[in-house]
């Protein structure tokens, strides 16, 4: 009775190695497929949660537009006007100029 229950670590190790050697491709494919499925599931949950705006209320419906902002807009130049006040002579040299 004792001889039947005597299992050594070498025998267990040999059995595990044989199983891994026989099914290593299947185990690898299952791990890769399961990992890809988990990543897709997590990314899908992130996208769904980011698209849900039911609990979001903006602090204000409009941005303040005061006289200071109007003056800044009036000081902007149009595409017809030249920007002669821009000085690019100091600093880095353009390597593409011949």
C-alpha cells in the first residue's frame, strides 16, 4: 500500500514538463487570445464611460466676453497686413536657407 502512494518530486516534475511540452502552443494561444480579449474589454469600458455625459453639468454655458477681449481682437492683424514688427534675426539659424 505504501508503494502505490510514494510519489516523488521528480515524477511530478516529469509529468508537468511532459504536459507543458505537449500543449505549449495551445497554452500560448489561449493566453494571447485571453489577453487580447481582456484588453479589448477594458478599452471598450473606457470608451463607453468617457462618452457618458449624463452626470456632467458645465459650470457656465458661455465664456466671458468683455471690453478687454474686444480690444485684443481689434489689435489682431488680418491676412492682408504684413507682420514687419516680427524680428527673426537673432537666435537659431534656418538650415534650409541658401
